[in-house]
C-alpha cells in the first residue's frame, strides 16, 4: 500500500533501526519503546491486522512469530521472558494498520498492562 508507513519501511523508503530481516518479515526497533527491548516485527506483505494475517493461511503468521522468537534470542530476552503482542483494531490500540507484532522484554512486565 502506497500510504502505509510499515510498507514504506519494508521498501526501505523510510529508515528504521532494523534488527532482523528474513525473506518474509522485517524487525525493527520501536521509536517509542515501552520496555528496554521493544521491537516491531512486520510481514513484508501488507495485512491490515492480526485477523487478516491469520486468514492469509500461507505461512505468514508463522514467519512473523518465528522472526519474533529469533529477535528474542538475539536480544537476550528469550531465557528470562518476553511478551509478544498484536493490537488488532482501534479499540485495542492499533494505530498503524499494517499488522505488527510488538516484542517486549528486558524488564518485568506486569499484567494486565495499561
């Protein structure tokens, strides 16, 4: 999508602090981190939200989750714990409508958040 912020990051039209790239996913640091480790993982194809990603049924959800796990290991939070979050829809706090996984770690994460 031509007006999608994350599509532009995937296309390298907008710079980002990329921490991992696979053939199907791109992971980059959040510009407004909510934890010491806060990385966004996006599929390289545009899906509006987690529901659309799940409906794609072509391995896209797997690719995003696998990239998230790889980032957790790379960032050193896999052993102590981390959170993976998908916000789906405005009421859940989704502000960029290109599905993205938030990988959060590096501190104790309370529940429920917010």
